[in-house]
C-alpha cells in the first residue's frame, strides 16, 4: 500500500508541515493529558489535507449549473453529481466530428468531446433519479433515431425482397443466354442487379454491450457513442470474460479512449476497420466495490482515464414542481446539438448522400487569452507530476491535461447551443477555457489525488477510529481498546483474537504518528490498551468535526425514522 511518507508529501504539497516528534515523549508512560505538548494533528478524516472538489457554479456553463441546482433542490442529490450527470447526458449529442486543437503549432494533436466519468458513492446517493431527470431530452432524441431506423429498415427489407426477385429473373435469363452460347461475359456481370445497402443503425448511447457488438455499432456511428450505466462494476468485471480471463477486451476499451481509426481482428470473420473507435463513459460505483475490483490491479491505465466524482450523501428533496424555464432551456441545448449531430452523421438530415468518412473534422482553436489560461493550468498540472506523488497518481495526471481540453470543447459546444448564434464559433474563448481549467485544477485533480491515495491506502482502519473519535457529542480525552471493540464492531468485528489486536495496534500506530493520540503504557505491560487523545483535534479541525457530527446525526435520524416506520407497519398489520 501507499506509505505514510508519501502521504505526508501529498499533504505537504497542500500546505501541511509535519513537526518532528519527540520519540521519548511519544512512548513514555503518562496518566492524563494535562501539561502535555501536542502538535497539530494531521487531518486523517479529510485524507491528509486533500479534499475532493465541491460543486462550484462558476465552473460550469450556465445552462448546466441551473439544471444541476434545480435537480438537486427537487431530488436532494449532490449538486456536483447533478452537474456531471447533466454534462454526461449532453455528451452523446456532441459528435466527435468536433475536435479542439490545444496547441497553436501542433496541428496533429487534437482532443474530442468524449469523457470517461465515474461517480463514486453509496447506493443512497440518488444517482438513478438524478440521471432519469437529466436523460429526458436525450431519450427523445434517441426515440427519433429509432423511429427513423425502423422506417429505413422496413424500406430496406422491401428492396431486398424485390432484389431477390430481380436476381432470380437475372439468373433465369443468364441460363438461357448461356444455353444459346451467345453470351458476353462483361455484359453478364454488368447486368447483375445491385443489392440494396443495409441502413445505418444510428445511436447515441449504449449499455451492457460486448466489444464485438460495439464494433458493429461504431461502424454505423462514426460520431462516437456514449456508454451510460447505473453500475460500472458490471463493465469492469466483464472485461476479459470472453478471452479466458485475459485483458484483451480491456485493451480494446483502452483504445476507445483515444478514438480515431482502428482495425478489429475477429476470429472467423476477418478484419473490420472502424472509422472512429471512440466512446464516452458515465456511471456510478460503490467505493468498497471499486476497491475490491482494482486494489490489486491499479496500474493498467484503465482507472487513470476516468474523471473521479465523489458523491456526497443525498438529502431529502423538496416536493416542488419542475422549473419549466430551466428544463426547457436544457432541452433546447440538447436539441440544437442533436440537430448538429444528425447533420454531421448523415450529411443532410437523415440522408446517406455524404458518408461520415468523407466529412473532414471540424477543428476549434483557442483565442490568445484562452491559450494563456490553458498554459497556466498546464504548468500547474506539470508541476504536480514532478512533485513526488505516487506513480499511480502521476499516471492519472498524465491524462488530466487532455481531459481539460475535452471539457473546454464540450463547454464551447454547450454554450453555443444555449445561445442564439447560428454557427458554432471556431475559437474557444477565455471565459470558457477558464471554466474548464478551474474545474480541472480545483475539483478534478483534488478528487483524483484523494481517490488514488485512498485506493492504495493501508490506513483505512485508522481513519475509521479517527471518525469515531471526532464525531462524539462530548469530546473524548481517552480512548480504550474495549471502546473500539464495543462501538466499532463493523470495522473490527470480523477479525478475531491476535489478528484483531494486531489490526488495532497498527491503526493506533498510524494515529500516534499523525498526532491524534499518545499511548498509555502501564507498568509491566508491553502494549498499550488505552490512548490519550489530542485535545487540538476538537478545535483545529472544527469543520471536519462538524461535518462528521452532522453525518452521524443524519444516520441516527434515518435509523430512527426506519424504526418508527417498521413499528407503524407492524401496528397497521395487527
């Protein structure tokens, strides 16, 4: 796992200074906290001083921010998740034909408007109702595509049947010509009836699909597709399942992050060239499930491609009607981008006259002021990459710069769709670039560092005890081993005997190093079973304490409400 030294380094990059402990003081026998000199404790709750990025309206296009806040108010979900969900459900109508050129002189380097996003939260975070609310305009667009495909499919089947009749007639005529021995081979070949082309199955999103099926779908959708899922665990677990447990499928998914032309070699059916092997992803996963899947395999590049979205616990939403002005504005933006998507997919609206492969990419550049903003952000990202962070975090940081420009392009397209302009401006403005840069540096990067630190962290037991200490209504002066056994059975209950003692000793050692506690070692005992608590915990980390107390009270309130409901249900049945 990740070492404390590395974690101290991360905390230091965010302004924390580690005092040098006095070893003789740490392990001397003490009876009370009076007269003790305490250092400032390291914030174990807030992951060594690294906090995930919170929702900030200024980071988002106005149409996304308004929709996120309105959805959050009604449903009770985290506005940050609501904002990312809103973006995820606009992303499918932003065709990959649009690309941004981040650098002035590197014309061969472009980024497309597709992101991989993962919301990390518990099942109670209300992701599903939030997504359903944001998906309504997108579903209308997909319904239109399905109807059109059904019409084209019926026409195709009729043409195919007519072609069969014409082909049978041609065969009969050819036989007679051969029998008369006056046939011309060239004329015979040229007279073969032309088989009708199967219509393209235009789609915007996919879910629960194999790589093989995805290859067929991307052949018809060179603007790219978006994978939307309630649970990403199924996607992660499916990778490689058709290849006897190898990572062949996973490698194909990794290639889809970059997009562009790609050749799929299939057993028994030869090779297939895909004009744009590209997909965006958005879904949710529970923290424990995620850790179980990736704790032993974090270095394959898959997780590093995802934007991590920490989802706060949901609250009770307000029983109010939908704000129609906000919803209609959001719908209009989706519909305008959908119209643009159809044009670029089919040449004319629902016409196959101009195949996708014949259409050049539409390249957007940055204004000079936007370029200056992006340069500052890139320098900050680059400095972090060489600041001694773990290799997993550095790998994730290597993707962040590209993510920032993809976000800027998405914001540019969305802001056009929310405007009255006829044509999409060819340059991304300073204001749009600043939103993307601030979202990246103030929200995405802190969440990413926190996430990868937690994934490889061996101090989760210490954090659990720290939460127990700080969330007490009355500040504790001492914590005893029996308190931990009694009140933290969910953490240590499954560990028995000596293993439980070792787990607690390890956790308390981390708390000692982080200046949370000091051991009380009684005469004649080799180990401590009681620890004095640093009183500064309850003053210097007041915000953290208040947040944990609020969280604990919320849990107790929900448990009491659930208990009362069960009592009422039982009474009603009698």
